[in-house]
C-alpha cells in the first residue's frame, strides 16, 4: 500500500466506516427498520441517516483541513458527535 500515505487518523476513520457498515447490515437483517422523522426535514431509515451522517463527516473534515491548521483529531471528534446526533435524533 505504498501508493497512499496512511496516517493513524485516516486509517481509523476508514476502519470505523467499514465497521459501521457491517454493523448496520447485520442490525438491518436482525431488526428491519421503518422510516421516521427526526430533526432532518425528510423521513429517513437507519441507512439514510448513516449515509447523511457520513457525508456530513466528510464535509466537516474537508472544512477543517481547508480552513484551519488544527490537528485532524479535532474534526474527527466533531464528526463523531455529528454522526451520533444524526443516527440518534435525525
């Protein structure tokens, strides 16, 4: 894997995404979900909220990288909080 310079934060980010996708797949098979409306302006399923949360996490990381010189751990923490909020109340 010499073609990409993996750092610990980026590796943890992608490993976490992969684990969440596996967990969500297993959870969906065991307990199928129904659409519900939370603070998001649309009715969503668990998978929809996961996708929206991951997309938001990517934007959070891009904003921090583009606009600050802070370590990548700060947007990682903000993205985790965002993802939990969207999955729980979204």
